[in-house]
C-alpha cells in the first residue's frame, strides 16, 4: 500500500521536480470554502500556485474573485476568463501601461489595482483618460506589515483627493495583515481585531462621504480565520491551496494538507552518515535558513549544506539508502519554490497523469 505521496511510476520523472497532488489541492480549496461558508467572500491570492489549471479548479468550485501580485499573474487570470482580478501591487513605471493593456486585452475580466499615494493615482487617471478607459482601485493601507501602504489616519485625505480624478475610482480598502502570524489563534485574533479596527473606522468615514459601499480585502493564510465573522470583508489567502511546512507548524488550527512537494534523488553517498541530493538553491526556496525542506520518507535527514545544484544531508545510517533513491520533500516555503519550476508534474491516485505549465512564473507572458 502506497502512502499518499509515493508515485508508482516515479521512474518517469526527472529530478528535481515540483509535484502537485491534484485531489489534495481540490480538497484544500473545498476546505477553504467550507471554513468561510461562502465562495463569494473569497479572493484567493494566486502568487502561490501561478498555474492556470489550479486557478480553473478554484473557478469550478465557485470562486470568482482573485488577487495577484504581478502583471503576468493577472494575464494568466485573464486568459482563463476570471471575472474579477485585484492586482495587489501598485502599478508604477511600465506596469501602469501594462495594466492598461490588460484592461484592453481582456474586457471580460474586471481588473483593479491598489494605490497608496495621490501621485500614482493621478498618473493612472491621466493614462487611462488618454485612452478613453477607466480603472477602479483600492487604497492600500499599512496596518502593521510596514512594507507598503498609507497609514489609515492619512487615507481619508487620499480618498478625498482621488474624488476629483476623472478616470480612477476608489472602490475599496486593501489591508494585508501578513505580520499577524501567532500560533495561538486567540492572540492572532486579538492582534487582528486591533489592526482591523482602523480599517473599519476608515470604511465608515469613506462611506459617509461617498454614499456607497466600500469593499475591504484582508486576511492572508494565517490571518483569514480571524476575519470570518466580519461583514463586508473578502479574504485573500494563497498558500492554502498547496500548504507548506512553515504554515503547517505555524498555524496548526488550519486544516489544509500538503498538496505540492519537491522530489529529489540521492546522487552521492559520501560516508555512513552523509549523502547528497540534487535539490539545490535553484530547486527549493532558499530565503530561509536550513532546513529549507523536510523529507517525508527520510525524517531523520538533516540538511547541512546547500549550493546551486546540491543539498547535503546527514542521516542515521546511509546503509538504508542507495544512489538514485527518491526523496519526497515538503518545502518550508512553497510560494517561491513553485516559481523555480517551468512545469509541475501532476499526480492522481499515486500516478503521474499530466504536466501543467507554471505559466505565471515568468515576468511577462505576452503583455
């Protein structure tokens, strides 16, 4: 009897490779919808999977709103006729023109973006006015992540300033709370409530002025459960679809299971406790300290060094292994790991059945 991750025809797969277990990814999508209770409340971030077929699985499950970080990810979503796409990255420089081209190329997809200053909003409005187009946007709020966004106390003035612009309309607030990562759900919820209170107050102020409803997008994979009881909030987790070692142990209250692994082969056995695999920096996200991967079928393997094409590990006894043996690894961080691969090997019922292009790993598809 094979364990869930073992691949019966593994000899057909070169290593290292990215493996996606299709049924487990589908189950993770279903679990997310069950937790939230309504697919209309979801706006999953596709930066984790970057694969059109995975996004189609979400569409098939009833999810119609998406979030992304790059123009390529947005184009991928336009290619599959996703109805509603928020680019959660402020379009500056050539990206503004590329956003305009997206809007023209995929008229059936409603594209929006984020802004956190009047200069960017004004430039976008002017660009779209010149082309006879309009763009809707969310104000990006800094509620503790401290990497982008305007502080809520200054955002009302930004909204008022944008009211005078001809071709940009503020329709919502984007408050990413990725800094809230406590393992204890109670503490996570307390911190979420504190950060969200400023967003909620701003929403009320804007709605009083605008006399219309303002949307809120918040909640990544660790924090989205803290927002479930709030009204008018869209949740934007991304990692949930594949899950990884980092979140599995950081937020054990969430029910998602590993749906993407990396496979690697032993390429050298140096002594009775040391062996080397072909899982280098180019094959698994390397921004974290070692270990960057944990092996399901070699739990005693401890990574000791890594270079571009090699990963050296210590084990209890290399006598249990031989050159060519396959190891199944769970990345600590799956999102940048996916971006290292051109294709994903698709497994169903312990057999390779297909390959899917990781189409949005590129910086540019056509636009």
